């Protein structure tokens, strides 16, 4: 067992002690100020810290301080039952996965949405969605949330969108935290769209935020799932993607950087496919025109020389 010695000044005298000699309640109060990665690192330092850092109250505090929306009556029991597992599900980015079949898809999803300005939570909401209906599964996958914000720019805005399957207690954060792409719509004056997209194996899932210049208020936030062509998939297909993301492994601390790289690769792949599709359409149009002209000339020839 490793003993980590601490030197504490008391009445001008230096007193040396070890982590093992500090009461666990004091350590818990200190560890409450750490983030998830620091807490996980501290647990590897000594056996005492490993024991204390596994305390459920620490991880529950970490979950609730990171995502205030989790105080919701339907979510809090799920967090409290296994807070460390919930944090491990919701904090890291999901890794690669393969889609399963349509069996055992979630019949309900709970979305815990938190909006931050310079790292400080400014608004939270919870959206409960019935995903069992034929209407939802046949329509384009879209979950709407209404948020309110102050006069903020996208550079200062971060967003968390945790999707929870209440029947299994699994969760996944589908937001990229910071905006992957920000665009102004030319046909709507003053409207700005920011995408907080996470790309996984050719699927792009995540919230889209729209707000208007002048008011500064976030008007609409919607969670969507798109395929490699940028087309919003059906509710059934979206549920398959969400379920696979929940069950996928999680990335380490480089997840945010990798998420940006994967999104840029996704945009490149989407442009390449669009160029190929446009090229095929142009060739198809040219072939059609050649056929029409050939048929026309054939009729002219038959009419003149019959």
C-alpha cells in the first residue's frame, strides 16, 4: 500500500501525516470539488483514495453539479441508484458501434438538456418523449426542446443533451458540447443555426440550436439523427442509432478533439457523395437529352424521306 505523506503547518510547527490518517469525511468534502477525470485519477493514487472516491455521494454530487437538469423527479432516482455508472455513460463521448436489429428499442426517451454560458449553467429542461407510437417511428426523428437564454454568442455557448432510456437506466450524451458548425441562413435575416453534432460511424446525431440576432434568445433546440447524406432518418432508424450509442464503449479525455475531427471527416464525406450524386445526375440528364434528340431526328428523317 502506498502512503502519501502530507506536511501541514500547525502553530508554526510542521506536522507530517498520510492520506490514510485523514478522516474519510474530510476527504469526501475535498474530493467533491474535483471533476470526473480528476476524481478518477485520484482513485488511482492510494488504496484509501480509491475507497473514498468510490463513495456514491461523490458521484451523485458530481452528476448533479455538472447537469442541473438531473434534479428532475423522473431522472434523480436513476442517477441515485448508480451515480458512477450514470456519469460514465453521460460524460464521455460514445465510440464506434454497429447497429442492431429493431428488437428491444426504447419505448420512451427522457432528454436532460443543459445550456451553459462560459461553463456556468444558465438554463435546464427535461423532455419526455413517447417513442413507441407508429407515428413517431415513421416520422423523421426529431425531439424538440424550448430553451431561454440571454444575449450570448455561440463562442460562449456550450450544450449538453443527455438521452436516457428509463427502462434500462442507460444514458448517452449526444451533444458535442461546443458547436461543431455555425451558419447564418441567407433566406431568414438574422437567424443563426449552430450544430452540436456527434458523428458515429457515418451517423450524425445531436442537437441543432436556432436563435435570432437582436433578441439573443435561444428560440428552438431540436435533437436530430442524420445519415451520411445529411438526410434526417426516420424515428425507427433514429432509435436504433440512439440505442447503439448507449451500448457503445466510451472514449477517453481526447473525445472532444476526436469529435471535431470526425465531424470534419463527415462533412468531407458528405460533400464527396453529393458531388458524385450531382455528377451522376448530370450524366443522366445528358443521356436523356441525347436520347430525345436522337428520337426527334429519327422522326424528322422518316417524315422527310418516307
